[in-house]
C-alpha cells in the first residue's frame, strides 16, 4: 500500500468544488427561458444561430440514443433522457464518483421564426445536435439593386 502525504488544503479544495457544483446547479435552474423540472443533473448545451437555422448542441456522454427523447410541445423544445450507472462495479468499490447519473430534462422556448415541422436531431460521439430551421419568410434575402 502506498503512503499518501496528508494535505489539508486538498480537502478544502474538494469541498469548494462540491459547493460550486451545488450553487451552479441551483442558479442554473432559475434561468427565465428554461424549465428544469426534474433530474439531478442537466447536460450542458451550446446554442447558436446561423443564417437559416438555430442549433442546439447538448453533451450526453454515455447516454444511449434509445434513452434520449426530443419533442416539441406548444413552442417548447423538451430534451429528456437518462444516464444509467454501470452495474459492473459495486458502489463500495469506487474511490470517487464525480459524474452525474439519473434522469434529466431541459426545456427551451422556441421563437416563432422556427419551422417546427422540419426539426432534426442527430447524435454523434456523445453530442446531440438539434437543428431548428427557420421559416423561409423569416430568413433574410439579399436583393441586388442596380444603380443607374
């Protein structure tokens, strides 16, 4: 068995990390455009806009595609799923568990410019990409006007 030198600051750093994680969870639940109804964890997302669509990318490592549900209800995009804990290793054999497991749910209000009929979702390498195309009448059109 290896000897480990006692470092009291390491325990304080671990406690600070846990408190930061707890506070971040509670503050992120208060975002005005999102509902977080259940689940111990929420996958982080990036949301950006292109000329013809809005794209949402969610990190879902170790989540089976069959455990992911994406749907739209009343102009709200709902992302729901579950990351299951591996049963191969007994809990008492773990030295540290830092990843979150269990069910999650994220909800996003959609603008009226989104064409809800053509929403597409793909999952690759643990990243779920949801593409929300804009309606054709809302995409900017470039018209060249000749000057005489």
